[in-house]
């Protein structure tokens, strides 16, 4: 995928319809500056915008990404090349997505994890004082604490796995009737 070729093609399609960048931006709900960035090849329009542009111009997304109208004969080869290009140029690898969603979960759950940690420490201190230095209850609470840590880690990894494949939780798929 050549962003300059795509951008030139998008600019031609817009101009053929007598639209300014600002007018197209209004139709799509973006700024004229964003349209300019697409047309100069600085950025590739996101999937939602490619769908909207496809509908607006009466072309397929594959044609937009190929930077030209395609006939029946050239369509399969262009589609294959578009897919290969998209996969090669993917912004994030699976490893990057796992790291991103792990950090995101940690940030979103920082306070609850901190609260659980403080409660755990208070329970150990309380039991130490109550049991006058005995270790029986402390061992039990320590084992429960380790179980709690494993449980929270399991929650985090479930979240990460669920979001790392395509960025949408499985519940969102089910809400749209996907199985």
C-alpha cells in the first residue's frame, strides 16, 4: 500500500465531485485538515472512514487502498496485495497489543488493587497484634492473599487476551449478534 498513491486517488475522487476538503470533512465528520492529511499520504483513513468514502464514491475499500478503480480481472490480485500490505504494515504486533492492554488494565484497576493491598496488610497487622506474634492466622491470611493475587492476575490476563486479538471485547461481538 502506497499512502501517496492512495492520497492522490482520494484527492482526485473528491475533486471530481467538486468538493473542497472542508466540505468532505463536514460530510464525514472530520476536519478539512484531516482530509488533507489523507490526501497528502501522511495518514491512512481509519476503517470507518474508508467505509464512508467507499459508500460516498461508489467504490470498494480495496479500490480505495489500491489507489485506482479495479476491473474484474485485476481485482483478486489487488485484494491479495492489499491484505499482504496491511498485514506487513500493521501498526501493532500481537506482542505490542498485549503490552498495551496489560498497562491499560493496570492503570484502570490501580485504585482497587491498592485498596486490596492495604486491606491485606491491615489484616496481617491486626492478626499479628491479636494473635500476639503467633503465625497460625498469618499463614492462612498470607495464603489467601496469594490466592487473591493469582485471582487478580487471572482477571487481568483474561481482559488482555479478550482485547488483544481485535481490540473489542467478546461481549461487544455478542451484542451485535456475532457468535
